[in-house]
C-alpha cells in the first residue's frame, strides 16, 4: 500500500514521554488521531492552522442584518423624507455588535 502511495522510505525517531504527551495534546487540539499523517504534515509544512470560522459566520450574519436595516431605513427616508432616532440607534447597536465580533476575531488571530 505504501509503495503505491510513493512512500517507500521509513523515517524513525525517538521522543521522551513528555514530548509524546505534547504531540498527542496538539493532535487533540487539531482534532486528528492519525499520528503518521500528523507527523508527516508537520515535517513537510512546518505548521498546521485550523481556524474556527464560527466567529466569521456570525459577523457575516450581523453585517447582512445591518445591510437589510440600512436598506429599509433608506427606503423609508425616500418615501417620508424623515429619519427616526430609533432607526439610528438600531444601526449604532448593530455596528457595535459587528465591531465587537471583529475585535474578538482579531484577538484570536493575534493569539496564533
């Protein structure tokens, strides 16, 4: 099987119990249990980054919501020629939610 994959050379190394534990913890963080694939990927590429895109998806939802609100307010302003304070406050709150989400996302990237 390995020859068909083009992998015919074996590489072997020894690690301490502490190093083995660290390797397994990093594998758990990545969500993999295939030691060979993990070690091969780390040896070839040097690093693996797995991003949690949940924050990005939440930010996109917030931006869509704000866009819809802006469109509704613009339509109403064009019809009535007036802008309501509540509309402005709603937009400000939405903007703050987006800013907090982006700030949180940037902090996570900074921690990488």
